[in-house]
């Protein structure tokens, strides 16, 4: 799989003119704006994984999101983004509400204990925040029946996150699908596109196979599908971004595509800006308006 719509060809064709001026020292307003060209509203909803800004405080991240014109957040208990402590969580929720930021998912959240009290605490954490999707990092297969019990009680979906060839349990979304196919339909997958291709799985095919059990997508790009260290801004690698979007649209995916930019943790904004500009440009090239 190759990304035939590279950033260079995109800019040259004029389809992403705004991205042409992006540098690490500038935040051109055009590059950060959702598309307002003629077209249908985009069926792809773009969001941000807060892990991208794991070295920055909640206040700093909110400032970055305002610059990016992104209002949808997949939040994680890192720094002070969404603390597990109820009182501190309440303060965070107030800050997000004041900034117009909506929380649609939380994670990755880890289920290390096959115990009711531990699992319930995670569901309560998300219930307090009004979050409808838990991105689960490592639930063991033996723990899933207990997790399923809480899915039914709280009506909160579980999206198990695949972590590629290093993951002892969930290499690929297809491994997850095999384990959950006979469980409650609210138990499914968070497809991390980078980890998926590194596991040797065709990410577009995986989207089609997972279908209605796909609840969240983590977007990133790589220059080498065998190297975790080859991550780059979306559009600078070989990830089939348009093919991914087309597959999501064809399968009527209703969730979010959350940018998870894991490199340059101390200075992520240049890559984050470029990534959103490219994804918005791809959608504009497909004839869609983007709203986030």
C-alpha cells in the first residue's frame, strides 16, 4: 500500500494550498481552518488524541486545540488532561466545557485486574465525563466477560486498541474481532492504523471486516510499515489515507478519526498542523466540507 496523494503532490496540485506555507515557526490561519469549499458535509469526523500532547498541561492543550480549530477530544489520564480523581476530573470537565471542547472517548485505559471494583471505577470515570467510548489498552481475553457485564450496565462501548507486533494480546484488529465476535455488540475495536500495518494487516480490509464493531480510529503515518520509529506527519508517509477514509465512509462509520501524533513530544505542533491540514485537504479533494 502506498499513499499516492503525498503532501508534495497535494500542494503542487493546489488541492491543499493552505498547507504550503506551514513551518515550525508559523501557524498560518488558512492551514488550520476547516474547509469551506462547496461540497457535502464530511462523513469523517476528525478529532485529537490527547496523548499527542502528553508533555503539556490541559491548559496548554486547550490553547493548541483552539489554534487547530479542533473541538473533539479523545482524552487520556496523562498530565492533568482528565484525572481519575473525581474532584480533579470535575475541574477538567469544567475547563473543557468552557473551551467548547467535547470528549467523545477516553483512553487508552488499562484493565489490569479481573476485579469488579477496578473495572467499575473505570466505567464510573467515563460516566462522570459523559464519555461513550472507552479505548481499552490491554484487557486479557479472560477478563472480557467481566468487562462485558459493565458494558451492559453502563451502556458504554469498549474499543479494544491493537498495539502491533509488540502487543502480547492484540496485534491486529482482526485478533480483537475473533475474540469479541460473539459478545455484546458494544464491544469492538479501536483501529490504530500505524500498529495495524506494522502487524502485517491491510488496514483498509480490516476496516471492512470489523465493520459495525469499529468504535474509534487512531490516525498516524509511517514511512516504513515495518518500523514503529518511522512515524511522520500524516501525508508525509505511505499510509493510504484516502483509502482509509473511503473505507470508513463505505462501512458507514459513525465514530471519530483521532490524530495520535506520537513523535516530537516536546514540539508536536508543526507535525500536528501538517497532519490536520493534509487530512482536511484529502476530504476536500473527495468533495467534502470538513468541520473539525
